C-alpha cells in the first residue's frame, strides 16, 4: 500500500496541537512541582553569597 501524502493544513494543525500540548504539560509540571520558586530560591542564595562578600561603603 502506498503512503498517502499528508495535507499541509492537517500537518500544520497537528504540529501546532503537539506544541501546545507539550507546552501545557511542561508548564503544569513546573506549577505542580513548584520549580519556579525552587529556582528563584537557589538563585537568591547564590546572589546573597556574592553580595555578602562585598565591602559596604554606606556611611550614615
């Protein structure tokens, strides 16, 4: 049996649907596991390590 060539419109719609599904799944995973706050907490700790070593030059 010969392979049927897919219609470009159907191919475009299926590609867009796949991208939307993967994006929704990824965003749900980030939300469910609270990964955004975990990443920000890690970055905040690294920034504090950097700036806590700097000398303070504010004089009141």
